[in-house]
């Protein structure tokens, strides 16, 4: 009887041992499978980021877009037609299969199991816009899931968490349409911002941004995809750009937000929605007599240099100036006390008309006048040529 009990115990021990070894083998197999998949995904992401960085440093043409289409194949997509006249193209990479799961419970279980074995849910979308055989926009949208609990980094903690998002955009203009940021950003050639502290960062650059700055600011830490200890904040994911952003905002410098209008006039011309050469016909009295600056003027449009929808050559408009500094230029040119005179010819920079606004009234802000000279004419034309979104293509959206 004792021998029978002992035999059953041995058999049970063998079964338990076999089950344990099978479970261990299964765990090792799945862990290896997930990690191999993650490393393959990271390698593919590195290739895509390198392609993006090359285009950020050297904006291309439709031929470069065709090369991307051949290189990325099934990962790319465009709606409608795609020609050198106009094309909006996207490349999408995701670390999880995009198949639709009808059962939400199974989908959540899949996602949690993927995270349990060290997987990172990552989505990367890159957008390109070609217009008249020029790339006018190259953008990247990088999303990675991070655990809620940033204090303990154990596999069983890797359940659905927060998202960290990085947006990098290179376009002709540094600032979005109808927006104008810090003059300090315009001068240095890039803008770093945050929509949600610590988890959402954006970097805006232009073709005029230095190669060194582009390499530094777009350095996304792709090690966050495969490392055992997860990345939990933007210091991990975007170290260079975020360190600079935190330094600027932790040690607030009011001078960084001053509007001196002293940056190269070509950059103001690049950012302008509308730009015209005008002649001053009449001066308007200051709204407040104590202010020593011109409050407005009646002008005639002499030459349409950029867009100027609603203001054809020869038309007359009343201009209202806002802001303390009006003139763009170094030194005395940007003196806030500089005054207009009847007969002056100046370059006028102004925003587009809003719905219901009369073309006979132009509202401007700071840095809206550039004195006319051979030097400023050359600078203004150079700035206009930098704006690849000119020629009627203003509100370019990321195509995803």
C-alpha cells in the first residue's frame, strides 16, 4: 500500500515538474518572442527616424518622396493622387498588430500580456507634404505607453498606462499660421513647447535651423522601446530638447519674451502671411497723445510681394498698428520711437483678413514695418523665397 502511495506521489511530482518546466519554457518562449519583436521594431524605427532626420536637414523634392514610397512600401499611404504638383503621404509603424478585435476583453488581455512580457505599445506616424515639387512639411508623431506606477518597475506592473507623445515638425515657417511665438525662438531657429508637462512635447524647426540643432533636438531615445526599466517621463524619451525646455522655464527670463524686432528682416518676411510695399499717404493721430509713436496710417499698395489677398496693387487701406515696437531691423531701425512720415515707402507685414473684415482696414501687431532700402529689399525677397508654403498653400495640416 505504501509503495502505491509513493508511486502516486512520484507520478504527481513528475507531472508538477513537467507542468512547471512547460510553463517556464512557455514564458521564456513568449518573452523571447516579444523581445525579438521589440528589437526588430526598434531597428525599423531607427531607420525611419534617420530618413526623417535627413529630410529635416535637407528638404527634398517629389523624387525623394518616391524613394520613401519604394523604401517603406506597405507602411506608407496616401489619399487620392500623388504627383509632384501635390501629394500628402504618411508612413505608419506600430508595435502591436492593427487587426480589429471584436471582443474588448480579449484585446485588453492581449495588450496587458504584451506589456507583462516587456512589450511597449508604440505608434509612429510620419507625414510628408509635397507641393509644386517641393517638400513643404515633414512631421513625426511618436507615441509610447508608460506605466502608471513610475516608482516600481516590475513586469506585473506593466498594465495600461499613460502616454508620452513627441511631435516634431519641420515646415517653411517656424510658427503655426496666424500665430507668432517668441522672438528669441525666431532668432535661434527652433521652438520647443509642451502641451502637457512631462508627457507631451513638441519641437518645431525649419530648413534654416542648424544641422547641429536638428540632430540634438530630434534625438528621440529609441532605447525606451526595448529597455527593461521603462521610460516614464520626457527626460528619458527626449533628453536633449527637454533638458533645454526645463532649463528655460525653471529659470524664467523675462527678456526672452521681449519683442525688439531686431532679428534679421528675412525671418520676419518668411513668417509673414502677407507682405506688400506701401507708400504712406496720411498719418493718423495717436490714440493717446502721451504716446510718442504713430498709431496708424493710410497707405497705398505699390507692390504685392506675398499673398495680399484682398489688397491689389493700387488699392488704399487704413493701417492700425499694435504693439510697442513697429519697425523691424537692427539698432535704430527698430527704435520704438521711430516715426512714419508722409511719403515714406515701407514694407508692410500683416495677417490675413478675418471673416467680415473690410479690405480697407488692416490690423497689424509689433514688427510690422521694414524700411525700404536696397539691403532690406534683398533681405525681404530672400525671406519670401524661404517660405515653401507660399503660393497660396497656407494652412498645411499634418496628413494623418
